[in-house]
């Protein structure tokens, strides 16, 4: 566990949602009231089981009405300042803030639903019970994660760890996923620098597949699959982008996206909570460096690239010894102004084709950094 001093202050929003301030240092802050007249959050998500794939699909029709790309002076994620409408954060400034999403895909008070769609046992159905939170990285609307000082990145890491620990203790939560979507091409509906945390009531399909592969590898070799991948990438070196004392960033040998990198700790830990201070300190430096390289990859004159950055953590109750914490960072952009659109083979059959060699991607990311 970390011993770094980050001040957390708990608050409530006008509609009863939880809000947490994480300040870089110092005592807890004064809590100002949320003066808005907000209706109760309506959560109508359900989950239906796809018998053809063995996966749960969440139906969240209420999210169609969520806020979409408001002008900067009406941004609901900026601080509440004189002369502006009250926002989701009833404070004139903040460092890092986490709060419950007003339009959640999963919620602790998800309504009960019949156990079967159409009364047919072929299609099981469940309430979408879980939790969705929003993470604000900075009060500066025009900033970005890569522009944060290392000390602020470190505070974000503490917030991720705090929320992972608490969400993992909620009844029914099976996996916690902190992530950032950046760019309208990804589907981002608010420009303010922010990420999200999903607490799922099931183990996600990607993690389930990874656990199946890791279990088979353990059975056949007696070794850790993710550990062997990390060792092989570091030994080959051709796809390594950054190699630190505690972390290594590399382009995976079978990368799917035009730009993709994984950031993996050298020590096998299940989640962010398990990282010690030295690992968190180096992570703050290396993660920001990796984001800088992604942006520089497309050239100084290119617009900020869209990307998805997600922390894959071990499930809460199962398979925690079979996989380890790792970050997956990838961009949909294949060249300045050009996106990779998923073709029929990829969208329809899940059979991926990458137009760029992983070794070339890694070399360009290395070249994009400081000498």
C-alpha cells in the first residue's frame, strides 16, 4: 500500500450521488453545498445473456439523453465559478475529483427485472448492478492528461487505487476497470480532461479470455503467462519502448491497432492497490512519457490523437494469481487525419488485420521521445 499523503474529502451532490475530492497534499477541504435542483438519477440498465457467445450485454437506453459536447462555458466538469452555471463540482477549484456518473451503465440501485427475456430460459436477464464513476484529472478545461505535472499524475494514481479498493468491496462487483477515452472519434461527449471507472457485476470478455489462456499456460508450463510475455519482450528488445526499474512499456508482438503499447509492472501484482510507493512513483513518470510519445508519433503539427487507455486489473474474486495488472494504450489513428476503421473482417468476425508492423511502431515511439 502507498504511504503518500493525498487528502481525500467526501461530499454529496444535490441528487445524492457521491463525490470525492483528492487534493495533491494538505488537509481535507471545506465542502461547499451543491445548490442545483436536480431530479433523482434514473437508472434503467439491464443485462441480457448472449447464448451464442457466452457474454453479458448491457442495455442502457437512458444514456441516450446524456450531455453531448457542450460549449466550454457550460462544461459540467469545470469548477463552479462566479458568473458560470453550477457544475458537477461545487467548488471554485480542485486537483482531482471522482463522482458517480449521472448516466451510469451500472448502478447499485439497478431495478429488478424478470429473470428471463420473454419468459424464455434461453435468454437469462439480470439487473445491471454495479457502479460507474467519473474521474476529473484537472480543473483546467483546456489541459490533457499528458500535460499534467508528474505530481498530479501521482495523485490520479492514488485516486485510482482508492476507488479500486472501495469498489472491489461492493456486493456483486467482479471487476474494476479505470480508463480514459480521448477524442470525439472514440465517442467522448465531454471535452474536459477526464476518465471513468466501471465496476462490473461480471468478469469482462477480454479478461475471461486472458484467464483461459493463462490457466492453460500454467497447466502446460507451470509458469505465469503475463510474466513470460514480459520476459520475452524485454529479451527481444525490438518492441520495447521504455524499460525502467519497475515497469516496461512495449508494443505487443501481435498488436492489433495502428499504435498500441502495453505498460506492465515487473512485479506480479493483481491491481493498482497492490503497487508500492516506488512502483507508483515510476508509473507517474513513465505513463506520462508514454502519452507524450503517442502524441509525438504523429508529428508536431498533427491534432491530438484519439486514444483509449485502460487498466486491466485481475478480477475481484477469481483468477487473481493468473494475470497481473497492465495498461493497454492504443489509438484509432493510423496517420495524421486518418483513422483506422474496422472492416467487415474485424467488426463482423473479430479477425484483425494491422497495417503497421509492431517493430516499426515501437521504433517510431522510441524516436518520438527525448534523446
